[in-house]
């Protein structure tokens, strides 16, 4: 199915407008889904500066914005979907940190033109926002923009949906769609057959693909991590283990120790890249 940039953007907006509340609940709805949040926060805590202005690009309903605002950071929350920003503002106000969020910006992660060079002390693009740019040119533009607006030496955090993880999902949950496996592996793009059907337009990443995307911007790659780690695709078993808190603690320690192993990164449902903007920088697209 051939679609242009405007059609893809419409698909993405329609889907996430419909899924606004579900996206707010996604990272907290059960222990399995909480792992993505916990592992991401582990790396944010490891690499974030002690204070500063943070861009949460594609931040949706604001889970990470709230968490960082509670820790004293000033935040700019940007998202393509107005409904996401509306919900985020309500949740942020309810958390008592509205004063820490300096702007709510309706825009794509591909267009950060409202921000000057070297504006932010840290830049986040989490939860797969980069995945909804179907064309390689768009993803390159977004990577360039995320780096451009970060200060020299600032950390950059990007998480995406894994291409290998999608293939595992086909095997486990969607075997009736196995005829699309070759396409998902070779092309890595998903375009729904009609608006509002199944998932929205998306590009699935390989770890080396995401790494190369930011290496081309001279970003220093600090770490990559599988966000569901060894629990990936084992939601039932993971949720059952959570009932025994002693065993759960042991398992989370193992997850955090193993999530950066290359064999774990690529096979997780989502994986994270942690990079650092170079001290000297020449914009590349």
C-alpha cells in the first residue's frame, strides 16, 4: 500500500487520538509493561545531568515528563497528537508539577524548528515515536533535529519497537498473519490496509539500524538496552512472578544486568539507545 507523508501522519494522529487513554495506561497496566518504564528510568538516572531543561519529544501523555518533573527537571513536552497533550496537561496538573513543564508543543519529532540550536540539557524520544516516520529520509531528519537541539555533551535517549520483536509477536500472538513475516523482516514497515485498523503506520528497527542512524550524526553511542529484556514476550510468566516479591526483586536485578547484552537488545519488544551529543558538531542529514 503506497501512502504519502501526509497520509501516514493522518493515520498516526487518528490512531493515537483514539488510543490516548490506553497509551497513558500502557506503562503501568501490569508488571510486564512496567518493566519498560523501570528499565528506561534506570538509564535516565544513570546518564541524565543533575538538573536542566529536558525535551520529551513524542512524549505522548507525559509519563516520563511527570517523573522527571517530580525530580526537579524543567521539561518541554512535544507530541504530534493534540489529544495526547491535552491529557498530559491534565495528568501533569494532577501530579502537582505543571509549573515545571515550560511548553506543550504540538509537532512531529521530525520538526523541531521552533527550538534554537543547543537548547536542551537532555533530549528524550521514547516509546517508539521515531517508529512512526515511515521513510528513511524522515528518520534521518528527526535524528538530525534531536541532535541539533541538544547541548554539546548532552545525553540523548531514543527507544523504538524492535523488528525482531515484531517477528516474535507474529509467532506468539498473530500466527494468522505469518504471511507478512518476510515483509516485516526485509522492509520493516507496517501500513494498515485502511485507516484505524489494527496498529498504525510504523517502522520496526534493527539495533544496528538505530545505532547507525545516530552515528551518522556523530553521536557517541554509550549503551543500548532491551527494555523488556529477558521477560520479553513472556507477559504471563512475568506477571505471575510478580506475586512473589522476593523472586521479583531477584528477577529485576537479573534483567538490569543482562538488558545490554547484544542478544537481548534486538529480541526485546522495545530497545533503547543512549547517546551523547558530540562536543563539536556539524549538522548532517
